[in-house]
C-alpha cells in the first residue's frame, strides 16, 4: 500500500539519507533527478544555483526533467555584473519558470555592513549576512535542496554523495557528485548551452566580485575563491550538520 505522504516525508533526516543513497547508489545524475524528485523520502525540494561557471548543466537538467522545480538564486549584491546578465540569459533560454531571487534584508546589511567593506575584515561574517542567512530563510519551506557540488572540486567535496544530511534540518541532493570536468564540458557542448562569460577570462569558479580572482593553469579550479585565506566554502554547505568555512578537521571529516 502506498505511503501516505500528506504530512511530508517520514523518518529522521539521517534515516532518509541512508535509504536514498542505498536506493540510488547505481543511478546516474539524470535518474537521480527523475526519480528522487518524486520520492516521498525526499519531500519538497528547490534547486539552489549561483548561475556560476558550471551551473548551466544542472539548470538544464532540471529544466528538462522537472521545470516546475523552484530555483533559488542568491544575489549578494556583490556579484559580477556578468553573473547577473548571465542569470537572465540562462533563465530565458531554458524557460525556467520559478526563479526566486534571494537577497539579504536591507536593514540587516546596513547594520552589519553599512559601507560595503565587511568582506575586507571578515569574509565569514560577510558571507553569513549576505548569503547564509537569506538562503536559510528561503529554504524553510523545503525538505531538501539540490546543489551542483562535485567530488573533483577539492578536498571539502571529494567524498560528496548523491544525498547528504544537513543536520536534522533537511536533505541536500548532489546529482552531479560523480561528474568530472570533462563530463560537464561535453554536456555543455552537446546541448549548446551558453557559458558564463568570465570562464573564458580565467575564472573557473565564480563567486562575489571582491573575493574571486583569476586562476592560473594547473591551479585548483577553486583557488581563486578567497585567495590567500584558509576559507574554502561560503558557509551554506555542511559536513555532518556543521557549516564548512575553512579546512576540514579530522572531527568534521569523520
């Protein structure tokens, strides 16, 4: 008899993540999206997208498989103009019908960062007020969210699985976890998808303008994010329910 899902998914987040990873362990990205988005163990989900260097792959997959999926775009008000222009171009080309632009409340920004220089003194605090808090507010109505995180992107992501527990709050879905850079390139070419204009200028990973620099050949693709700092994540991603903003300790990596 089918499970009654009128009250949402049942079981703890950890239990549901374990069940989902076992269920979809041998599936590919497309199958994970096609089936998991309708799986009662996952519940109501949104796609969170930066509309960055590789974002168009996941956006295209979702537009084909489940175009009604809400897409949350966090505008920190410190993004490159190229990113804002690209966001509009991709949204129009892919016919994305439920894009929600998320921003920090003006009173909050004025209190924490009145002159727009907070990032020079504390990138963690800047990310928190401009990105983490607005996203957390936007995600309150969802049981899970889809990200474009991939294992090849660095030490903090090399063990990423299709499904992760974000504490006891919600589930994170990483359909492209096992894709490599070549897979992404092939997909973009084969589907004739528009590229972020900054990629050709040496930006393989794109965040806010003040904290993103060009990457030299041979460097880690994320080397240009918060260059010169130990920080490697903005804080919206978690390991074992803990926000990741710097190097992973043995305790967090367990």
